[in-house]
């Protein structure tokens, strides 16, 4: 998946069609998410290169499960 920016917020990614709940879950469990600042209400940013790799891995896993 191609993204227009190197780092994007949950809202921006949601507008591109990714589910907001799934993005929130990833923000708690994956290493490619980080806060823009130190405040608790700072936006969560995603490294889109790493997110793209993660999505490709999930698609590959899903394809392997279908083939079996």
C-alpha cells in the first residue's frame, strides 16, 4: 500500500480506508507507532513504511491460509 507521507495520524489513515479500531489496536501493540509529542493528547503517528510492510505480511499470511 502506498502512502503520501512518511508519518501519518490515525485520522489520515482512516480517511484512506484503514479501520480506526484496528489502527488504535496497532498503536498499543506495534513498534512503528509513536506520539508526536510528550503530552497525553498528542496525536499518534505511524511510520508508513513499516505499516506498509506489516500490512504486506498480514496479506501474505492470509493468502497462505487460503491455499491450505
